C-alpha cells in the first residue's frame, strides 16, 4: 500500500487522545493519502519488560473502531523494530508507503525511546514526509492516558473511563458454555472468559449494552468471580441480554459497560439472587432507553 498518512502510537484503548491522532490522519485524505495506523502485534511494554500487560482493547475491537473511523490498520512486529534508531524507524515507515506521519505531542519512538515529536518532525523534513502533530486531550485537568483509564476501570469509575475513552468501554470475547444455571433460573447469560492479559474492571454488576449483528440491546453484566454459584476464582463476564432470545454460543459478543450498579456479592439463596437480577435488569433497561 502506497501513499499512506500513517498514525503512530500504541493505541491501547483508542481513547480521545488517540482519536485526535487518527483524525489528523483522516484530514490528509484531501491530499490523496490513505489514512492508516501502525498497529503492533504485541504491546511494546510486554516486549520490552517481559511482563504481561493488562490491555484495554482486543485486536478485533481495535479493528472495528479503526474501520468505523475509516482508518486502515497496518500490523507491524514490534520485536522487529524495537532497536531501530529514530532515523531507521522513519525509513521503515517510508518502506511501508508512508507519505505522512502523524503523532501525539508526547510520542516517543526508536531504541530506548530516543526519538520524540521534535526529532520526528526533523526527520520528516529530511526525507520529504509530511509531518502532523495532534494535540493532547485532558480530563479533569490531567492528560488522558491508557494508565489513567485502566485505574478508573479498576476503581469502578466506569463513567470517568468512558469520558476519557470517548465511548463506552467495551470488550469482545467468545461466548462459552457455562453450567446452564442462568437459563434454569430464567435469566440466560452469555459467559465470556477473560484472558489474564486483559484489564480487570472492578468486580460487580454493570448496566451494559450488547452489540449483536449491528444492533444494540440492553443488558446487565456481572464482571467477576460469581461468588454465589462458583468457587473457581476465575474472572468471567456474564451478560444477560434483554430483548434478545437467540443462541450466542461461540460468537464473539461485544459488550459495552455503561454504568456501575453495585458490587459483586454472595447471595444466601437463588431466590434472592433472582430477585436482585430482576432489579438490576430494570435499572439497565432504564439506563439503555435514556441513551436514545
């Protein structure tokens, strides 16, 4: 692919700051360039530190959001480029077909993060590449970052996280077979096992919505270890999709968390659990309908 306006960054979570970078790439369509984004096959910090990262978005979610924004993803091996000098990195982007490079104000690149936005600008001038720098985005007076969003999710502050992301926090993992208890009790749930490399929002119950075949449905999601019915300690997302009655097994279900309703707790009986699910579902539907 040639004539790319290539957005640079890590793009974990694709928050408002990232969207600014993508928007600058999109503007260059009027110069005949194709807006694109460099996507790493592994999170840079995972490669550099050897430690697992708690990601904010799956690869399929990233692809969906890029597509919605009219951006072409270009997947690159971070292992391959991690030791490039800044100049070698810029030459590598040229080999990919980049005619323009776009980054945020705090962008760093090259071995040991030796390159920054100023150096990228100078190298772009040297090699005849258009350079664009996107403005930072702030929330409550502080710079929006993936780490701030991750902390808000872990603290159950889903509203703050969503404000910084610019949309509802979402994930899309395959729906797996559970023990069937939900169906027997009248509230069948879509169970999704959460990889240990994915962020853990605060355990509890959320008003959510599920994206199925391009249509949003109200739902209520329990994210946690299900203390009433399980002792495995394994993190699972259980979503009761309302106004929908079809089988979702083995499908990738996109779940968006809208509002934290309550902490996860162990109920004394199935009847008390069922009564609470009814209350949670009613709240979730009210919240969903208020979005329209």
